[in-house]
C-alpha cells in the first residue's frame, strides 16, 4: 500500500517566488530514491497561503529511508547561498496518508 506525505508550508506572498525557485533548482535526488513514486509542488490559488509538497512512496519505510539519507539533507540545505533560507519564517507541518484507492485514465 502506497503512502502519501504532504508537507504543508505556509509561505508569505513576498517569499513565494523564491520558494518556487528552490524547487525548480533542486537536485532531483528524490526521483532516484528507492520506493519513490511521485512528487508535486502545489501552489495556492485562493483562500490560503499554504503550498502543498506532495510525495508518494511505496511504503513508510521507503519514506523514512529518504528522510534519513544524505540526499535528503542535501535537498533541504536551503538551496545554497543564492536561495537560502527561503522558509525560515514560514510555518510547516507534514500530513501522512495511506492510499486506499486510486485511479488513472483508462486507455483508449
């Protein structure tokens, strides 16, 4: 059963462009991590300042292995001198879910 981790990051409007730039410049190491299935950065449109950083994993163990890896540390080091620290005054927390059911488009 897949697990989903949603990092909820409340970002003031004046920090959003920098926050998004950090993700565009990320190393991409998560994509080669065993157990990784999906990543999305969701920008708030209306009614909230909270970005959602969505990742999907084959198991809780795969996610925990990523969190304790050197690649995770490098990916979250602030983006280097030119982009760090974008989120120092933001609020963030992680929601955890198990995938009970999912669907994809049917083939034509």
